[in-house]
C-alpha cells in the first residue's frame, strides 16, 4: 500500500497527496477574523445527537441480534471563505458551509468486533452524511436515525464474516482487543466564528499577485487566502459529550514556469495562523512574493542535477517533512497490528531507533513553536479522547506509538491520536511532530561540518535542501520500504569555497532504517512546516517542527519532466508590472 504523507504539506498546485485547501473551496480568500464564542450552553445539534444516541442504542440493544455494545456520533461543521488572485486580477472567491455526520456502531465485544482487521482490511461503516444546516431537531434526528440503521446493518453483516474468518485462518500475531475502554469526556465550548471582509482581502491578494508581473520567467502565479472554522460535536454511549473547535487561516503564494528543456518548475511559500489577524502584513507577504519569484527565476536557468549519493544538510522545514515521512507514519499504532504493513518498529520498543542525541515528541496540545501557529493542534481527537503529549522517542530509544482506541500488543489505551477526515474511519495519525536534539550547533558550524564531511568522503560537493513541497512513503509489506521527499530549492555546496550552485530536477529517495543511521548533528534553531497529511483516514492537519539536519549520506534521483517547450510567443507587454 502506497501511503501519501507530508505531501499534504505542500502547495495545492503541486501536490497529489495533500491538497492544502482540502476542506475549503478551490479558490477561496477573504478577510476575516475569528471571534471566539463565549462558552455555550448545549446546542440544538448536540442535544439532538444525545437524544437520538440514547434512543437508538436502547432499541438496538433490546431488538437487534447481534446487539451493539458501543455507539458514537461525531458531527463536523465547517465554514470556509477564500479569495485568490493571479497576476493582479481576481481569480475567484468562495464560501462554503456544511455539517457531516459520522456514525460508529460496534457489535460483538471489545475483544472481537466488526472493526477487526482481516488481512489488512478494515470495514467501513460511516458515510460522512450531510446534515441539515438548520437547527431543526426533527430533521437532524431523522437523518441520524437513518444513518444509524444503515451503519448497524453493515456492522452486523461484517461481524458474521469476521467470525467465519477466525475459524479458517491461522492465529494472529497480535491478539490484542479491537477496542479499548476510555474515560468519558465532557466539554461544551463553541468554536470561533468566522467573520470576513472579502473586498479587503481581495484587494490585498490582487496587489500581492501583481508583483509577479515584473518577473518574465513566471508563466502563472497565484496568491490565495483561506480561512475556516471547524467545530466538532461528539457523543458516545460511555457518556462523552463534546462540543469544541478551532480556526485556521492561510496565505499561499505559488509560481510556475518552464525551463528550455521542458521541465516544469514551481516554487511556493505559505503563512499559517489560527486566525486571519495572525497572518503577516503587506511588507512581509510582498517580500515572500519576491523570494518565490526569484527562486523560480533561478531554477529556470539552473543546471539539472545528476543522480548522487553524498552528505547533505536539510533545512529545518525540509527536515520536518523528512521525519514526518520516514519516521512518523511508521509509529502510527494501527500499522503495528496490520499484517500487510512493513512493521518497521513493531518489535523495537526499548531499542535504539534513532541516534542517541535525538528525541521525537508528538504534541497536539501545543499551539505555537518558533513564534508560529501550528496546524496539528486539537483539544480532543475524533474518538473523544483528550489530546496529550506523547514522547515516542527519548534519546534515540523508542518508547511508544501513536494510539487510537485500537489496542496493540503492549499498548492497551488511546493517547489521543485517533483522527480522520469527515466520512472516513478513525485510525492513529500524526499531530504536531517535534524533533529535539542534544547535539545542536550553530547554522554556521553545521555548514562547516558539511564541508568537512565532503572532504572526508572525497565527494565533489554536498547538498543543501532549502525548501520542500512534501513527500510520500510506502509502509506496506508487499512493496519496497522506501520514501520520496520532493524538494523545490536545492543547492550544491562545494568544499573549495566556490559559491553554492542552485540545481533543479531533484527528488530525494531512500529507505528509513538506513537513513536514520546517517544523521550526524542538528542546528540549534527549529523551523516549522505546516500542512495536511493524507492517509487511510483522509486528510488531517499536521505540523512538523525540526532543526536543520546534517546527514552523512542521502540519495537523489532525477525528477520526471515534460517534453513540450516554453511558449513560442512572447508574453503581452505589461505597463503595470510590479505595481
């Protein structure tokens, strides 16, 4: 199974895996502010969910065979606004709002139920059904009732299949239960309300994007601004009752061009915040537009990189994606139990899996790092478990895994990492990944160490990965245990004092265990990469925080490229360039 990972961390124009605007309209940007709502009384929606939960569960327990032992409802309400502009002209605006219902019905027992994995497959019972936007209790209850009936029928049918499979298949390697008992959580707190001034944001986006007209190598460019609120309502038969949420705002700056040999090139930069007022001012954004355009201009004339193995430095942002892809997905708990997975670290608890000077923490309770808002925070996961800090690796030693309510051998309870996109089933997923180092040196010293390593190995040069757009990894047992990270801006670093040389057409490839052993040191300054990660349970917001990494060896390969040449006709004259 090919996993899509931090690609969700890249710009929408480049990444297949994680569309950064996955839960917002394709071209949305508006001026808005997130106004925290005061602590609210129970809402009509939450009350309707609670009442229907109690009624449906009671009836099913009395009349259904097999009877359910657990029932939960989660409703995700999202409202989003967006604006985008291209080369000084408004490209689009949008507004969306919806409510989606996810139903979890468990029949059988926590030891063996309808969610039991059979040869790597897991049943799907929820549908992410649309609910009425009106707080009409009767309409809400009717939809919840119908979805519960549908989900129960599917659950009961699959439990029969699972019980049959246990009679004819060999014993499982991990006989852990299918579901864990957790304490009930109760909290009712309304999410921030989205307020916006579309014309104001549209004017700013036009002005920012017009700057690209002063760069002749830019074929297309876009500046988009998006903002949304995300409110989760959750009830279950254990007594949990939750209403909570978060806000999110983002500016994405992207540009595309084509080299003379037909290679398509793109650069981008983004800014994220929990609310629009946290986004940067005009001067900061305009400087970012210039950087994106200048990087693209440089790439158009840069030489194509050749396949190479040698020492390199990953910037903090690039290192964050590196860890998200090659490490983070392999410590998600459900992969340790699935026999179709490679199970890289399943038997490694208590063993060294990283250099001793490195620790890795996942902390969805943390909202900021390096003075930036983090995208991977939340208060409760999608099974109603409180978010909590999880120290997965301490001083190189693996301590635990990211856990949902699906137990694995040695780990019987959730640690608040059961996550999903509406309409998907929950699995264990990453949140805010933070890399900590006890072998940290200054940026200048890290570069000196790279040059020393180039000389020691007798290599013609080393590499510096400045910006990446994302990546993906294969964790399945049936495929190659490999990863690929997709850089945007890469330099050759020479040991003889020559100026660093920008190169293009590079993909980073490798295998995880070999790559971990090559890490030599880190810088003393962390950087943040925000984005969305796509996997079995859909697209979820994540962040990766890491210092720069020095590795003794990394492999790059040539990126695929198109065959068509740049436009034959010159661009129209533009008297307003750079306005």
